[in-house]
């Protein structure tokens, strides 16, 4: 059984879901450093699984300052995210 304070501490540090924090703390016998390492590995696996997903939505911004022009394309998977004020 893992102390809830450790789970909370790991979640605040990594922003990982509570379930994942609890799992890795159980695997690491309460070692926060090892738990963070396990979370990174778990995150890398999840990212690899999602890497082939299409990002067809997003925003494109263009700004001109004097003679300089900059463009930014920020892509996401869904239109719900693309229309979110925080994303923009």
C-alpha cells in the first residue's frame, strides 16, 4: 500500500494521472526517483503508440514586425482542442 501523500507529491511534480502515479510507486516500493523514471518510460511508450496519429486540426498564425515576418503552425488531433482558448 502506497501512502497517499507520496502519490500526491508525484502527481504535483509530474502531472501524471493518479492511477499511473499509484502504479509506479507500487512498482518502485515508494521510491520517488525510481517512480519518476518509470513514469517517463511509460510516457515514452504511450507517445510512441500515438506518434502515427494524424494532427489535421490546429491554428496558423502570421505576424509581421517591420520587415520581418514570422509564421507558426500549431497542430492538434481534434477541432475541439483547436477552438479552445487555452490552446490558441
